[in-house]
């Protein structure tokens, strides 16, 4: 994490320098005060009081200026550090594979990106300001104290070990608790994330109270943990204060006796001694707070590092697409081959979701996949752009193992419309443009036409500039699906994959969509997952999946003859809808 500070080394250096300036001014004050008491007040020298007094004011102002400068530079360093760290963390989170985001919850990722970064940022701020301030205060204070009287220094030396013991004791106890606190914060963010995103479902099921209870539980848990840490730390300050005050009493006693017995001390130096001592010991108390920030930041830094250092599970292959042949249609084939593919989700207990899947889809061909929910249809297509890697067997695109491609090159070939249509809060036009940054309005319109979205878009008041609300809530399911399809069609691709992407369309619109695809994108290889036979019966070939296996593969007519499962699906759908 240090590497993020490197960029700001200049400010990290300047801030402490100014801080030293500020502390020096603070340290001179008691000495001058002693001067005023001993030589001004006790000897009734008004001139000395005025000159030293003016000097004190000047020094205070100088110190104040240095303090401001230090604050400014420390902030530049800390904010810059936090900014860079957050940026990298975000880009790392974006690059995490599905497997990794399945494991670390969304809430936790949000906490890490916000609260944890802030904790570490605070630590940077504390280090360049507080740590320097208090170390200088401590060392300088001891020196100045020694100058007033070595006896005072001895008293301070007696008090110190107690303070060190207290600080170590409390922080050792607190540090594991901080990690727990952050975890509880994850809990809150998880509930919040789910409920804010799923507010409609919560309302539909009238589950507000239930979710409130769930939130309360998470909130309560955070509160309890925080209380535990803070109660523990609440003991720290009073313990240190007792030591501090005992030391001050000792200084007054020793100093007072020496002055009374006509020793080498003056009332002014006793006063200065008391001030130095409280400066030193306050410094130590502050240090304790800083260490507390450190322990807390350490817990946060670990959590950030866990994400930053998470290995790239899905790695680039070594094969480079030669030159810029993307526009060379002849070179784009889009052939897909599954060779004995088996797959189990990484976090599951090794239970295979797909078993021994083999098939080939030639360029321009349309393969439909049909089967009961949960039989593994989505899993099949998620393997092609390597959202997950196969457990056994291999997948080939254009005759090359998908693992050999650079991820970017592989994913450029594939346009996939996921089962859940995700739209972003921006105009419809921008949502479609997502597929191709430099698309012309005409290209966007024709993509929308293929997706059968043009009609309803143009019918709305603002046309392509209609804003889509967050998550696409302002659109119907079928409209969302058609916009997602337009986005996928617009993206340059050799392979087009629809994962149950037309489920919310009526049969007529769906048929028109497939017809448009057939005529407008003849060279594209298509894989279409669907629930309805009506959606798939015109495909070149249909794969019938059953419990992770392909139980039959062929045209509609062939399957009607040979596959019992297919016939069952056919009959059940015919019964429901009569003519589909
Ligand atoms: N991210 C995941 N982690 C673990 N198991 C999963 C994950 N996604 C899906 N599954 C499991 O894999 C099986 C197949 O799911 P899926 O391919 O989505 O089915 P389909 O698309 O045919 O409805 C299901 O039993 C499901 O529980
Ligand atoms: Mg699915």
C-alpha cells in the first residue's frame, strides 16, 4: 500500500517539516513564560514582560501558520492517496471474476471501497501530522524538561513505562475487535444493498417489517461490537490521566520543596516543568490514539489488500489476434465447439452442473437450447466468454481453445445478452451505444430495429433520449429485454448469445425479432436459450438439456420423432396455449 504514498512523497515530507515548526513554537512557550514569571513578574520588570510577551505572540502566530501549512500538505497527501487507492481498488473489483465476486459479497466490496479506504486515509493523515507532532513534542519536551531540571526528567521517566504498558495492553485487546467491527459493517451494507435494490420485491411481499428486523439485527450487531471496543478504549484515557496527574503532583512536590529550601529552582521553572510534563504526557496519550487509528487501519488495509492481491483466476492466454482484422469479414468465423465439457461451480462442493457436453455450432448457424429451469443452460453459455472456466474438457472458438485467447479478444467476438437485463440510468440511446462507443445514430436505430425496439422507443415522448431509471425500472420487462438485445446486436461480434432474453416478448414480436436476425445478421453464429418451443422450433438445431447433460440434439422435426423429453415439452406447451 506504500506505493500509493510514493507519488506524494514531497507533501509527506513538507507536512512534517511544517509540523516540526509548529511544535517548536509550542515548546518555546513555557520557557518564555518561565522567563516572564522569574525575571518579569518577580522582579517587577514591566519592559521585559512586554517584550517577551510580544515575542510570545509572534511565535504563536508563526506556529499557527506552520500548523495550517502542515494541515494543507498532509491533506493533499492523504486525499490523493485515498483517491488513487480507491481508483485502483475499483478497477480491481471490476476485473474480479464471477467466482471471486460470488465469494466476497457486494456489501463487503462496497464497505471496502468506502469505509475501509477512509480508515487507511485517516491513518496517512494521522501519520504525517499526529505521529510527527507527538514524537517531536515528546523528545523536545523531555529535552526542555531536562533543561529546567534533571529531577523533572527523572519523574517523567518513572511515569512513562506505566503509560507504555497501558497503551500496549489496551490496543492489543482492541485490535482484533476492529476487524470484527468492519465485518459487521459489511453485514449492514449487505442488507442495505439487497433491500434498496430489491425494494420492489420487499413491498410486493409486504416484507418491510421483516427486512427492518433483519437490518435491526445487523445494526445491533455493529453497535454491540463498537460498544465493546469503545468501552475497552474508554479505560485507556483515565488510566493515562492518573499517571499524568501523579507525575504533575510529583513535580509540584519536588519543585516546591527545592524552591522552598532555596535550591537551584525558580517558581517559573516549576511552572514550565508542569507545562512540559503535561505536553509530554498528552503527547503520549495522543500517540495512543494514533496507534488506535493504526490498528483500525491495519484491519482495513488487510481487507483492501485481500481484494487488491486476489489472484487473477481467469488469465489471459498467449494467442494474439493478428493485426486489426476485425473488419475483415472473411476472417471472422464464429465457430464454437464444446468437447467433453464438465463443469462445477468453484464455490460449490464439486457437484457437477454440466456433464460431458459436446456439440459444435458452425458459422452462421443457430443453435437453440431448451430445458427445464436449473438444468444448466445458462451455465453452458457462461463458459464461452470464460465468465467461469471449465472443470474438464475444453471449449474451442474458431478452432482455438478459449483459454489461449487474450480475454479481451475472446470477449470481443462474443455478444451476450444475460438472463437478467441490466440497464443503466442514462438515456436509451446511451444504453444501446454501450455496445459500440462510436456508433452513429443510424447504426443505433438499425440495431434497435432488429431488436424490435424502434417502434416503442419512437412512440415515447423523448424518443431515444428517454431516460432509463436506475436498473431500468421505468421500462417493462419486454422493453428492457429488447434494449439489451439492441445493445448486443450493435456490438461487433461473431457470436450472439441470448440467455432467455426474449421470455417477456409476445410470440409475434419474438418471431419478428428472430426473422430480422436471420436476414440482417446471416453470418453471425447464434445460441438462443429459450423456454418455449415456439421460440426455438425454427433454429437450425435444438439441444435438449436435462440435468446437466444434452439428452438430444437435432432439428425440430428430428426431435419430435426421437426425443421424448422434447415431445413432452411440446405437448405441455400446446395444451396450455393451444396453438403456440
Ligand atoms: N454462481 C453460481 N454458483 C453456484 N451454483 C450456481 C451458480 N449459478 C447457477 N448455479 C447452479 O447451477 C445449476 C444450473 O443453473 P443454470 O445454468 O442457471 O440453469 P438454467 O439456466 O438452465 O436455469 C443450478 O442448480 C444452480 O443452482
Ligand atoms: Mg438460466
